[in-house]
């Protein structure tokens, strides 16, 4: 092979895969009186259609199909050769017609296969009915037993041209980038695929006898197979998914194959029952299983390991978290879960347990006491601890609110004329109760209020000071963000009194804002003066 895949030798095959057209017009192909291609008034009523087919390269007159059967951009058959074609009006410009397709051209036999990936382009020049074909290369590969090389292009400065040189990294799928559009189709058609059947790749290629339905990552499959011919045992040994994951690079860390061996069990480092277990998922769980064996649990008896993995393969993260909190060994964790789980299964149990332990942690329980971390009735204890933690959280929020209460005092005001007053809530529980009483969502604001991210205010009637009436949210730049009564006023309009109060309160807040800024500046000035005094 002198040239690295002689694409021109397969140009006919490539043309066969490109789209074909029949260009048509009503009338005779060869008019009696005028030049080729002219249109005649008298031909308007002709029963013939003048056609040119790019599949059979023939100009002919179709007298069987009615001229009205021909429609621009319709898909149909060439009346001469039967090829599937797109019909195009002959008079319409072909200069905008452009089709690009991707191909992988194969060449070689025996122990050497070369692949050249190309983009082939079809265009029309001037009034030509015959398409113009062009192609350019986007990737090349060379496969030998135990060796797969992908090439990359480098600029040769001295010769001033692009050259191909072997890439050091592992081969990847070809990338048929397109410079003129956003859309990039990375599928490709095989050309001269017989070369594969006549080479060392034939054993893996037999898996896909139908060339129309190739697996995703087909070239990567071939590259992986060339490097590791044992991939064939994977496929034949019921581990097709695992082979596919290797090809796609979906294995992840912590997994190493013993490619030196020719025995599937040895390649995978598993025992016979383990191999049978892996076959249940066509090998899909292999990497997951190996990681489970390495990080969570591995018994001398593989059947035991399998049994634990079957139950806990979804709960690995949870086991790790519980282990981190409690210091328990994974086996003990799993045994406890198996003993105590209910019908919802171990994963559900593990999430509940983890939640329980998190609450215990926030309540500062002794997490080394097994009676606490592995209670007899986790379901009951979980609910108890959850309530306690909630109370504790409310206490924490209330404490924070108390700290901020003094600074918020200037936002409280009474309007004797309207018979209304506004005050801040004092505990988190109060905010939640307000939300419940008025059936709106202020309860969710307790934490933000406690942290000073926003301010919640209670608007009450002087006559009924302890009955929730309206609730307001004031942002940190002193603007009223929300003011709602029962059920967010979905079923009742705000009264005039409330609207007037809102207006007056906003004015009041503007004054508070000004005052606070003044106070701040005064405090700063004082500080500066004190500093100056201390320096003097
Ligand atoms: Zn034809």
C-alpha cells in the first residue's frame, strides 16, 4: 500500500451512497427548433417529462408517469433505473444544492487494516446536470493485532504542508466537524467494508453482520478489539455490555483488567460464581461490583460478596456516610439494615438511617454508643429525633432573632388613626404559627428572618393584638416586598385601611432608612475621632 488508503479507487461506491436526483421539466429533451435546454410555450401541454437522473447518468423522456406527478423536492423513483431520488425542477438553480456525507473507507487484509475517514461533498457547477464530487480527510487509523494507532495532522514548516503523524493517546471516534454549520452529524457509512471481513478484525465484526445497523462507536470497537483481541471472549461470554463500556471508556477508576491472560475469569479477576453473576446484567455492573469488592465488602466466599452486592449496590454512598458518622464496619452496617428493613427495601432503610444519624449528630448524641446508633426500633426513634431536632432548630433560630430584635426595634410603629400596629416576631415558632393561622407561606421565611436576610413583620389590629391579621416582608433596603392577609388575599381584596397603612408605612421606612444611615455615619465619625485622639 503506497498511499494510505486510495480513496479514489472507491469513489464509485461513495457516489452510490450520496443522494441522487432526477431533474425534470415538461416537454421533450431535445426540442426541434431551438438549443438544448430551452423552454417552449408549445411544450406546456406535452404529455412527456424530460428527465435527467444522476444515479444512472441518463437523460430520458418519461411518457408513462403524468407530468403532474413530478413535484419539486419530492422523493420518488427514477423511471429509468429505479433508484430512489429527489426530484428537482430542471429550471431551478442547482448552485445552492450541496450535500455532505461522512464515510469511513477501509483498506487492507490479514494483519493490517487502514481506515481513512472522509467527508464527501456533492455540488453542481453552473447549469451542469451531472454533480461534482469532492472529498477531504478528517481522520485516519491503522490497526494491527495488539496495536491501534490514530493519526493527527501536524504542520510541516519546511515543506509547508500538513502531514499525518501517530497520536500518542488512545484512539477515539472520528470527529466529522463541519465548519459551515452548527449541526454536526458524526455517523458514517462504511466503504470497502470487505477489507474488515478479510482481516484479523473479522471475528469481532461478525457481531454486526448488518452494516446498516452498526453499534455506536464502531471504529472505537475495532480499535479496542485490535488492542485487546480478548474482547471477543467478552462478547461471546455474555458480557456484551461490559465490552461496550470498555469501548466507550465508561469503566472509571479502580478497575484494572489483566489483558495478559486469555481466560475471561483471569482477565476480570473474578471466580466462576462471580462471572455468572456478572452475566445477569451482560456485564453492565462489573465496574460497580469491583469497586464494591474493593471499598465496601469482600468475603472469601464469593457467593457471600455477591449476595451483599445484590442488596446494597445502590446504597454504597449511604454505607460510606454511615461508616463515617458511626465508625461501624460496612458488614455490620449492612447486616443491621438487612435485619431491620421493611418491605420498602434496604435502600429506603439506609436513607432513613442516615437521616436519623444526621439528626442525632446535630443533637450531639453519643455516636459511639451502639444502643443509639443502632436502635431496636429505628422507625420510632427516627421520628422522635426528627421532632427534637426541629425544636432545637427553632430554638437556634429564636436565639438569633433575639440578637437582632434590638436593631429592628425602629421598624415597629403604631398608627392610632387606623387602629393598626406593626411589630416584629420574637420566635421562629411565632412565624410558623402566623403562617398556619393565615394559611400562607411565611413559615418558610423564618430562617431568612433569623439570619437577617430579610425582615418579617406582623401587622395587627390594636383591638385584637394577639390575632394574626396581615404579614409583611420588608427587604434589607427598607422596601415592602409583600403584604398579605388570609390565604395571600386570594379570595378577599385588601381593605382601604391596609392600603393606606402600607403607603404610610413605606414613608415611615424611608425615614428609618435615612436615620440609620445618619447614625452609621455618626458612629464612623466618632470612631475616627477616637482613633485620632488615641494617636495624639
Ligand atoms: Zn436513473
